[in-house]
């Protein structure tokens, strides 16, 4: 992981978004495993350590979805091509997400 982090330029919005996505993946894995299993108590120290570390670095973690956000940086707008949208078999899969505070 250190090698991967060393390749990121955190002043680049795309690289910053990649880092936040990695944090979200880790937290979602820990959170989901903690919700569903017998290893709940084994995961609590790890979950607490990650939550404290991320909070100390200025990140927020949603308590239900475990999605990590960085309120100090604006979200990157994602745009899809007309071809990508036309290829969707069910347009209902598109969700509009309202970020807290907007």
C-alpha cells in the first residue's frame, strides 16, 4: 500500500479521489464484516483505529455506508458519454446523491 500511495499526487484531484475511494473500500469492507459476522468483536479495534485515523486526517466516514469523504475538497463531477448512458439496460440504476450540507 505504501508503494501505491507514493505514486499519488494528492494535489491532483483525480489522485485524491483514488485515495478517498481506497479508504472507502477499506472502511466498507471492515464495516460490512463487522455487521455480519462472528468476528464483530475482533474487528472493533481495527474499525475504531481506522475511524480515529481518518477523522484525525480530516475525513468523514458515514456511520451506515462507511463511505469516506473529504469535506475539505469539492467532489469531482462524473460525466458519462451518451453511448455509456444508452448502454444502460435499466436507467433506474442511476442515483442522484445529495452530499450533506448542500
